[in-house]
C-alpha cells in the first residue's frame, strides 16, 4: 500500500475520533490547550497502538475479535454517552460541566473509537504492510483531527449553552451505533 492509501485509511479511522473530540470541545468549552493535547495524544496513541496490536496478533484472534468488536464499541460508547446525557440533564444553571478529559472517561472513549483500528491492523498483517509507518501516519492524522475538532467544538460550545452534554452524549451513542451497524450489516 502506498502513502496515499495509508493516509486515506487514517482519515477513515479518524472520523470517530473527530466526532468524539468535537463533542469534548463543545462540553468542555473552557478546555485548555494542554488538556486538548492530552486528549488528542491519548486518542492518537490508542488508534495507532491498537492498529499495531492488531497487526501483531494478526489472524490468530481475528475470528474472536470480529465476533465481538462491535459489541464492545457499542457498550463502551453508549455507557459514556448515557452518562454524559444524564449529567447534562441533572446539571443546574451555572454549574460546572463534568470533565470528560479525565483519564477514566478518556480511556473508555479511546478504546471504543479504536477498535476499528485493531481490525485494520489484522488486515494489514494479512497484506504484509509496513506497520510502523502506517501506525505513525494513523497516529499523526488522528492527533491532528482531534485537535481540530476540539477547537471547532470549543468555539461552538460557548454559543450552545449549558445543555451541550446531551448533544455530546448523543454523538457518542451515535458513533457506537454506527460501528455496530457497520459490522452487523457489512
């Protein structure tokens, strides 16, 4: 696979991360640059890391992972999305929004949005791809997509008001459902 093809795969894998980062930016509209970088790094490391892990595990676990990956993504993203929505409903006027950049929530989202990268890693193993270059490209693209989305969300969040957590939760649940349907129908 050439550079352009790997770049297109990276863009495809980063769509879920972009959507999650957008909702983080909206909910945490006062997010600091260093917090945004932390979020983007964690998402990029998981995306690239699970790609590499999938590559090395290869076809050894492909049937097991393909049978359950969409369920895991749906459960993780729905859990966090429902939690965000509940927090948005419960939050009173002028109350602080929950910090979804904390490690527990961030890791949940990182795993949920990176399961597809694991499956791509397995297919890269079957194609005998250069995994380290692919992982680097996918990590960089994911980082840039996340930082861009957080900035866009941060700008929009100040205009959207206090109930943006509900929208963010719906986005996360939507991503989980999308991953689930893609695997069930594909």
